[in-house]
């Protein structure tokens, strides 16, 4: 099959509904939960604001439009290599310089929902990924690896989403050896359904925040606050995750879309 035929078949499948588009994005608005860091660090991403410029009234009779106030790392978003000190020198590591070929790629969805519901500090390990591969097939170079926890059910409740107590936030994520293994396999990146790519307790790991540290050290990417991963197959979906082309941006809200077979 030629590439032209491949695209033509995709177009037919999209038009007929044989391939469905699943929205893996949370609503972005004033109630979007935001990251809370330990008190020694700045975390003053403001709550999202949506301000009307006009709304079919005196300020513009025929049109409505808004201006926004939002941080790069708000809601369903993309982490670029320049987000972390380990990735700061990559010339193609900012939102405006990443090769857009990377914004459309296959994804592997590892179902950790039961484990995460039993233990909010659950960590997916290298051994866990290898066991998943034995069942579903290998993770290949250039593919996303997504951790399904069904944490998107808490998206409208910042308290539950962040799940913090006096010892800090308790949300699932990857272990150090998990991300090391994915980088050996040359995965495109790592995505989660929680506030960030790292587990809530990851500040105390070695290195601190290993998903951020190791992904961006390898010029790879992160995705946070993904939704609807329960509607994706373990393998076979294609994920579209294009950040805004923010100049020197370290990340960006995205509209994450998955192409999945309807059957
Ligand atoms: C800054 C520092 C630590 C973390 C984060 C940002 C994120 O999770 C993020 O949104 O990239 S853990
Ligand atoms: Mn981020």
C-alpha cells in the first residue's frame, strides 16, 4: 500500500466512523486543578481566568470573544524538554522548536486503574511494564506510554485530584526504573492522568521527579491530566498531542485526541 492509499483509507475510516476520535482532554477553566509544590518552591501558576472582551453587546454587537490567563502547565498539557534543567540545552526542546512529527504517534496504554485505586501512591515499575509487554506486545521506538489510573474521575475536584495530606500529595506515577526502561526502549514519552508526569511523592525519589528528570534529559516529552484512557485499546490507538507554538515555551495546554478503531 502506498502512503497516499494509507491516508485515503484513514480519511474514509474517519468519515464513516470506523475510526473514532476520543477526546483525552479535561475542560480548561477556572476549576482546573493546579500543581502544588513544597513551600520552598514557587508554584504561582494562577487559576485559569476567562475574560469576555465582548458578548454580542455594546462592546461588540455581533461577536463574542474572550482573553485568557493561564499557565503553560495547566490542565491537560504537554511537558517540553526545556521544562527541566536536564533538557535545557536541546535546540529542539521548546514548544516552538520540537519537530511536529512527534505530535502524532502510536500509544501504549498500561492499565493501572485497580492498583491505583487500592493504593494512591502506586508506582508502575520496570517489572510492571515488562509484564504488560508480555501480554500485549513490545513498546516500540517513538511510541507514547500512557499510565491509565482513571484519575480523570477526580478532575473537577482539586482536593481529590491532588490528594494531599500533611505528608504531601499522594498520586500514582512511575518509578525511577520504569522511566529508565522506557528511555532504553526509546519511547517518545510518558503520559499520566494525574496533575504531573511524576507521582505525588516523587520529590523524595532519587533523582527527584524522575519522570521529568529522565524524560527531558533524553529530549523526550511528558503528558499530564489526560482523560478517557479507559476508552483506548492497550495498543493500536494514535495520539495527537500538539502544544501551542509558544515562543521558548516549556509546555502548553493541548487538546489530546486519540484515533481508535470503533469495533
Ligand atoms: C514543576 C516542578 C515539579 C513538577 C511540575 C512542574 C509538573 O508536574 C509539571 O506540570 O510539569 S512535578
Ligand atoms: Mn507540566
